[in-house]
C-alpha cells in the first residue's frame, strides 16, 4: 500500500466537480481522500505544488503498445513509461497485436504483463471480429467478462455492414463502445496521404475525404438502429464532423476523438516525403484541420487521443509510399494541446483536461478522470510555464517516429501519480515529519 501523500498549494483543476481553485489534495491508501485548503501534513509525504496545475491523471483511449507480437517497436514497459512522462495515468490499448486481442487468453496476458511491468494502468480493447478479419464475430460476451473496455478492429473498419450490425447489437447488451476506424479501402485505393493539390505535387496516391465520411455515415445509421454506443476514432475530415453533429442532434449515441497531430498539422506538412508525418487517416487540408478545432471547441468532438503508433526507425527510413502508417504521441500530446489550444484561448484549461481525462474515462467506463473523494489516486501535476523542445532521442518510447521533433512547447507534466504511487517525478518530495 503506498504511503499517504499530500499535494500542497497547487491549482486544482477537476472538470468532474467544476473545481478550479488553489487547494491541497490528500491521497490515502491509493485513493483521493480530500481536496481542500490547509489539509494537515503530519506523517505524510508532501509535494509542494505552488504555481503548478494539479488535475486528474490523463486518460488516452487510443494507443498501440505492440505487445504481444511487435515488441521491437514498443512493449508494455516502454509504452507505459512514455505514458507517465506525458502525464497519462491510464491508457487503452488497441487489439491489432499479434495475436490480436480477440480472445480472453490474450486479454489476460496483457493485463497480467501490465501489472508486472506497466508504469500506468492498461485497459485492453477487444477485437470486434476474430483475427480482426471482419468476417466472424469475436466472443464479445466472454471478452466483456474478461475485462475489455471497448471493441474495435482498429487499423480497419468492419467492412461487412451485417457483421458490424450484429456486433453493435451484442455490444449494446454489455454497454461496450464500438470504436471504429472509419475507412473504405476501396476508396482509399492504396493511397498514402490526403488526396489534394499537395499529393499531386508530390506524385503520391491520395486518400479522399469520402473514404472516411462514407463509413462514418454508415456506422451512424447502424448505431441509430441498434442503440449501440459508437465511438469514431481519429476523426480527420470536416464532413465526418458534420455527420456526427447531425446524428447527435437526433439522439444517436455517438462520441468522437481527434488526435493532436490532426489538430495542428496539414497535408502540406508532409514536406519532402517526411515518413514521420505519415499516418492513417492522413493529415488533411486546412479546411478539415480548421473544422476539427471548431468541433473540439464546441463539443462535437468529445476527446483528444494520441493514436500512439510506434514503428522502428528502420521501418520509417524507406520511401514514403513504402513506410508504415503511424506516429507516436504519448509524450507530446499535453504540450501540443497546452501550447496550441489553451494558450491561444481556443480551449480553456478545464476543457482541455476534460477532453484528455474526464471524458475519455467516462466513454470507456473507467475509474479515474476525477479528484472526487474515493476516486483512484491518479493525478498529473503540470508546470504550465515549463518551456521545452521535443527531441526524439530523449523520448521514452522505444520508437522515435514523432511528427513534432524540434517543436518548442510550453507546459509539461512534471509529476504523474498512479494509485498514490509517484511514477514520474521532476519535483522534490518531503519525507513525513
């Protein structure tokens, strides 16, 4: 059992309780015991947090930890080490592993391994179909019983609408969100970046906005029919935003996420074939990028997720069209959001924390995302004035494929606490008196 911990004098920002005030936080037995002013420090470790932001630990609902099967890219130890350095106390890992997380045995492996080597909480997401092949449903009931927190064939949409309809019907029975990577491969047609003027300049095959939006439209209709909870992963187009907004207005149970890289980068940022800016969905044009920011601000997009997708250096150091899709983001997400959305006033600090902590936890039904009494002692302490430069060589992730190498950011997680245990710390801790 971790020793009691008092975090003293920080700016407490807890969207779940509408708290934004200077106060103390007391953690006892790994849980939040109290939030208030002048809490007694006797016989407790003390973290002085004056000038810092103290918030519920961040929750990333979309990461790829590559374990089992591709641990040369990332594993549960390195991925969670990157997570706590970025302020994340919990991550939900996608099932496109080898073997995929389509059976309770694999769920148990991930949970047991994470309990031994993980630096933060790891919540597996189960596959919708066996082998993620889109043909036969995975055992959704037994996956739910084994502890998965959502269902997805991420990396691909479920192409067969009938299969997805049945999956949504079963998922609704267990109140599991169906998380869809919305893409029609026939429309993507082996594209490698956004279909637009810049793809023509580079001579690269493009992925049109219709590839995403047509599947979003289909999935919204299926969710409306079945009553299932649909979560649209990594939204990238203005048309998808419009469809989600309209569906929600008529009562469809839909939530959506956006990544930091889709919020701040455009297709032209691919530059001269930079494979560390190749991801799926691809970076879109300015109209799409702007629409994503507006949708985040007005609440159409509920959550910010990294889609942390590690690849080994040698896998990315090939011709652009041969490189794998995906970029890492656990260690840079908070800094990008604070620098490019909170500081300019696009999002308030409270809303940024809500989108990166409280809401993702709620969508997946996870404990956390709150500093309420009895909640897990999962906390991030942020230095809002900390200026730092992203250096790929300094990242904790095993892979270094960041699109933000060299970016100057302001605001950084300096302490990450999981269940009352300090898992990342750049501040001094006073021993009990």
